[in-house]
C-alpha cells in the first residue's frame, strides 16, 4: 500500500484499512516525528492470510 503524503492517513487509520482489507497485522511500531515530519510515524508489518 502506498500512502504518500496524505496527512489524513494516520498510523491508526492505515492499520484499520489494512485489517479491513483482510490483512493480518503482525507488528506496528509508532515513533514521534523528527525534523520536518508533522505527525507520528509508523512501520506496519502485515500479511495476507492464505485462502
């Protein structure tokens, strides 16, 4: 999923969208913004379960 610079896609929202699309959320890491970043940043590891 490419999120880009759309500020309405918060880490929580991206996680909810991935879960709603059927992905299993494995790991979610949140961090505070640094430098020029305006909001919290996240790393999300998700996988599509086998059918």
